[in-house]
C-alpha cells in the first residue's frame, strides 16, 4: 500500500461540504466556540454520522495522509526535541528506547545490544526514529505496526526505503502501509535474542495488534507494546468494533503477568487518571499514581512504562469485573463461581458507559 486512492464521488461531495462547514465556523466571530463545536463533532462516539464520515476520510483517502503530514510539521516545529523526556530501559542485552513523536505519540526501538539489531514499533516520524537509529549505531531490520492509523504507520514508507532489508509487520486486515510480512494472532517474530509475539486485539481497528516482547531470553520482565489498545489508566476508542470486541481484547491483556511492562502508544496518563478519579474517587492506588504522574509532567518527563499489575489497580477499563465499579456505574454480574454470558454482557455495557463518561469528561 502506498497512499489511499482518490475518494469515491459521494465521499468527495460529502467531504467538500464538511470542509466548507468547518471554514464557515472558523471564520465566524465565535471562533473559540466554533473550535469547541468542531472538536465535539469529531470526538463524538463512533456511531455518529459526522464522525463516521470523518473517520472514513482519514483512513480511506489521501486526505488522511495530508492531515498526518500537517500534524508532523506542526509537532516538529513545536517540539524540536520531542514532547517528553524519555529514559531507555536496559536489561541483559536488550534495550527498550521510547521515542516521543508528534504531539503525544510514542514510537519505540527494541534493540538487541549484542547483535546491534533494532526493531521499531509504530515509527510515525521517520526522521526522529532514524536519528535514534544512528545515535545507537544499530541496524533496523523490522518495523512492527500495531494498526493502520497514520500517527502509528506514517513512517513505514521512508524507513523501509532507507533500510532495504527492513521487514514491515502488521495485520493484513488493517491496510498497513508498505506491509511486507502479514501476521496472525500468536505469530512470533525473531530478531537476534528478541522474541516478539503478536496478539490480535481488534476493536480500535479491525486488525489491531499488540506486541509482547518475551522477557525469558534476557531474564527480565516482558514488555507489552500496546498501540492504541491500552494506555496508562485508559484504553483506545472502539472505532471498528463493538464493546464486546474491545472487552475481549482487553481481557487478552489481562491474561498477562503483573510484572509485564506497559509501553503505550500515547502520553495520556494525567488526563486518564483524572477521569479514573471521577468514577473511583476512593481508589488510593490511583491517587498515588496521579501524584507521581503530575510530578513527572511538570518536568515534561515521560510516564511510561507502567506495569499491568499497576493498571489492574486503577485503570477503570481493566476493572469492569470489580463490584465497586459495577455498583457505581451500572448492572453487575450475578452471583456464581465464574463468568457467564450475562456477566460478559454486563461488563461490555459497563465498558461502553465508561467510554461515554470519558468523552463527556474530556469535552468539559
């Protein structure tokens, strides 16, 4: 895949009308209110018509690529050294290097320090990622793409052209740009000592994948690169699935060990923990984490990684099985020795309600 094709005629007519509407709102004397109105329209729940049209334009046409390029230029000008200060994690022969890109995204380099081989995860700004490749003096041999959105896949073309032997991995269901090696659930990528397993986690997009770096070969913790499935105290929007689909994907992550390090695709920690306090104000673990995050962000330091053990204690989107949250927000599971179909359905409803409340919280 190079670039999306020119829009179908009906899509072009609709998009032109939307662009005209945006221009009228922006030049109106109430520009601030207009901007809030536009944001409200496009951040609404995915079922709403205007959002679905905008999402189709972003993912299926060249307009999405142009929007990504504009984001890239603005972020490079605003954050010439990146939006956050990051620190690599060093293990026994393995380095995980977070790279701040765009306005709040993270790309990652996973490096076998003995073989000097590197794997890039979601390299949306190829210039920033290439700078770290050169600084670390490593060879890029693989790109792992969690999903098709341009803020995660935008650097695939430039990096794969620059590094001729570099393989681009991702789901064939997701239309990953410049995909060379399609992956299925539980497929393993081997690079030097690195053993990385792909896990299918649909919901945000139809083919969304997360990547689990096995800690056993280097006697350290496993690392989960979660893209837009899971953030510190949050989860991604369900753009191409249902609440049940997203719940199943989150349960896939819940099955991993507590010491697994979570490396998310965005810096959303402070905002997410603020919302978690709305639905669970008495959660002591959340309050401690929020205080730490606020100290980090005052110095523009990154908040990743957290651990899955931590996330279980304060992330409301991973706590839909918790009785306190169920009682606060909606119907809970009935008594019994284990989950039932009704239990699963009520948890999906709860997940949907959390997302609705999160959208309302963000728009204030």
